[in-house]
C-alpha cells in the first residue's frame, strides 16, 4: 500500500493479521485446528473452484446448501467412495471447520498508523465528500489510508515501527484495547461459550468489565445459552449488576462517588453494549396498549436494524407472556415459527429468526412489512399466538383485557410509553 518513497524505512505495511497467540499456537497441534486445503486432491479442489462464484453471489441462507452440494460431489468421487464415515468426518468436518474467532492479533505499522491517524483519515474522506455510513466508504477507505500513510515523514514511520515492537511484546495502549473490546470482545466471548459447551457440556454466562475510550469503567454480560442446545438465557442478571459494578469500580481503581458512597457509584456504572454505544438499552416508543412503535428506517446501518427488530419482537413477546424481562426463545421459534406467530404477521419468503442471522435486505423487508402494517392496521401489527414457558410448553398469550386489569391494579407487565432491552444480553 505504501509508495516506493517509504519502502526503505523498514516498516511493514502489510495489513494482514497474524493470529499467532500462545493459546492458538498450542491448539494448532490438535487435529481440529489443522487446515484441510493443503490435503486436497486436484479433483476435489476443482469442484470447490467450480462452485466458488455461485457461493460468493449467494446470500447467507443459500450458502450452506451450496456447500453441502459441493461436499456431496466430492464424497461421490471414486477416490472417496472407500472412505469410512469417521475418515470423511476427520477430513471434511473436524479439520476443515474453523473457529469462530482466533484470539490475538499481531500489530503492524499500518495498523498503528490507522489507529493513531483516525482523524486524518476521516478528514481525507470528508474532503472527498464521503460521510460516515455511506456505502462509498467501503471503496474509498483504503485509498484514504494510503494517502495519509504516504504523507508521513521518515521519523513518523520509524516511530510507528517502534510502537509495533512495543505493542506486540507488551500490550497495546488503552485506546486500542477499548477498540478491540468494541469490535472483537463479543466474538471472543461467544467463541469461549461455544467451546465450553462443545468440549465440556458446560453453560456459561460471562460478566465483563473494561474501560472505554473515554476511560470510564463499563460492565456488561454475554449470554449465548439460548443458541446452545435447548438452553435459555439467564434471567437474573439485574440481581447481580450492582455487585458486579461495585467490583469493577474497585478492580479498575475507582474509589466511589465524591461523597464516599461506593454503592451509589456502583449503581451508576454504565452497562454498555459491545457495539460501543453510550447506553446498552435500545428503546422504542409504545402505544397506550404497550405495543412498540417502529420508527423511521431510512439511512440505518445493519446493526441498528437488528436492534430495532430485536426490541420490537421482544416488546411483543413481553406483552404476550405478561413479563417485563422475558427473553425471546429465538432458536425454538426458528425451528417452529408457525406455533408462535401467524403468517399474516410475517413478510413472505423471509425467515423469522434471530436478527443477527438475517441479511441487511431481510431486515429491511421485515421491518418495512411491519411498518406498513403499522400504518394500515395500527391495532393489529404483530402478535404472538403462543409463548414458551420455563418447562418448554407453549402457553396462551395474556389477553389485552388481562393487561388492562393488571394496569388498574398497579402492576406493570409491560413498559408503558417505552420498551427497551439490554443489548448485551440479547445481541
């Protein structure tokens, strides 16, 4: 990426990551971390190459079936017909399957520069008429980085090279750690949870604490149990929040509030989403009956669309079961959505499943469908016909009459005026 003017400065300008952490190095000796491509025969490789273009052009839902089709073609090759099932699994399942993430990342000079020169890179983009969120950002970002890189002096490049060595041997600065938390923290937690379930049959809920880019102590929780087997999310996080917040403040050197009340300080600790937002709670306004109201969907990024769908569905699920902190059993619903929701509440040809498993197009189609329903049939936008109890049985929804009765008695089975969820738990 760098120009020839800087090629003699001894700076590695490659932006490729070297995931060579100690943990990964040790795991590379195991069979599950080996890579299958190096052992492919030419006829096997040809089948994969023939299907590559179709796989690239397919959406997420179709890629799995295309890959399975390629595997079946390979399995039917004469050379593979004699393979026993365990031999086939060893070659194409254990060895070929990669981990969700690889822990650790080796710093390069270019990475250091991209971190330290963010404002300069952004300024180049703004001058070119590229604003954050625009699709053109994808095309113009790397040229902007290159322009900034080429403007650096030899002394600045040498300083970047020194930082590369320092950050790789010790640890990166707090700013880089905060950015890694935002971009990779949840992925690391998810990989750990999946590994513990797969290897040990163990369920985990991960409570975390860190400092954000402004130096504020943040706490959060990651729970993926609803994605593992028939598990459900842990529902009593709020009971632990205060104690964990107090611990986080102490662990990171905070001394409590100005009046000396550590408990007050702990209660003010922010629960932050992995996306790096100031607040982890995403909210939608509600009607008088508690049903959430969809907002304008224009110019929203995919993560925001996922949040909106998640809050919208969770709000309706809480209404159906009469609980304020109910968790949507996404996995169970995806397996048998017709038992939970009538097809009239869903757009045609779009699967009803957890928002993170939908494409940008599917999110837009789904939310626009509900938005249109909201305009044309405001009293009947969406409704769960059943909700799942703790023992797995499907229950009738709480009636609107019952909700009005609860409200008259001072109970709050739903949040009037606003519905919100904690993104750390439901992301």
